[in-house]
C-alpha cells in the first residue's frame, strides 16, 4: 500500500507539472498573439463570439449591408454606362450636324464668290459706251430678267416686288447692262446674307458639338471610375466573407 501510495503521488506530481506547463504555454501564446496583432488574441475573439449572442446577427447584418452596397454599385455602373452610350450617340449626331453646317457654309461662300465675280464682270462691261434703244424694251427686259431670277430662286419675292415697282434703286429706263448689274448685286447681297446665316448656324453647331464631346468625355471617365470601383468591390467582398475573422489564427501561433 505504501508503494502504491508513493506511485500515485509521483503520477499526480507529473500530471500537475504537465498541466502547469500547458497553462503557461497557453498564456505565453495568447500574450504573443496580442502583441503581434495589436488586439485581442484568437482565443479571446472565439470566447467573445461564443458568449456574445449578437455577434452572429451583427455579422449577418454586415454581410447584408455589403451585398446591398455591391448591388447599388452595380446598378450605378449600369446607369452610367447607358448614359455614356447616349452621350456618345449625341456627340456623334452633333458632330455630323456641325460637319453638315460647315459644308453648307462653304457652299454659301463659293456661291457668294461666283456672284461677286459676275458683278465684277458686269461692272467692267458697263464701263463701255452704251447704245441707245427703246425705253419700253428696257422695261420689258427688266420684267423678264427679274421674273426669271425669281423662278430660279436667286431673288426673293420682296426683291421681285421692288424691281417691278421700281423701288430701292431699280430703274426701268436703265440700260440692260445696268439692269443686269443691279440684279447681280441683289443676288450677291442675298447670297452673302445666306453665308452669314450659315456661319451663325455653324458656330452654334460647333458649340453644341464641343459641349456634347465634353459631356461624353466626362461620362466616359465616370463610367471607368465606376467600373474600377465595382471591380475592387467584387474582389474584396469575397475575400472578406471567405472565413470568419475570429477563426483566423495569427501567424506563428
């Protein structure tokens, strides 16, 4: 019995020593984990998660908020992409309108130059001595000439009325060369006004095209930033939700 009692005491001493060593090792590892991460150890986080009944609900709520934010970001990206596509179509249309206005302006300028050349040619021809003829023939020539010009669309109805009523410089007794020179001047002035109107339209369309292009660039940049944020969010969310933080053991523990 004495030998048995002595053996039990030795076994108990050994078990107590092993238990003390395990406890000491546990506290040392917990202390090192707390110093390495600047916060509570994994054992403390595990105990808190087990003891705290709201931890699971908070985690689920956080996951739901993250999923909702991700859906909101996806919706925003889709809306910005649609707006960018519309801005691109608008910029293309405004640019086409501007190019058409440029072509109209150039055509109006060429027509004005041709009319100016006709005026210069008639001005030189009118410098030669004029032969006499019947004033009634001159009046009929003026009527035929201005009506033909009106039918061709070279003068307006107001210009035609001025010529037939002998107003604003129109003289039925003038020589046919002088009448033709007067007609070409009216045509030239009308084409120059058309060129000025085309130039004004060209300026407006150019400004509209610039504004549409600026809006397109802005929406393209916004769409790129939104897609970049979405890519970052989709890359971070799964990594955050892959494992609970309290089950992640610190390095070296």
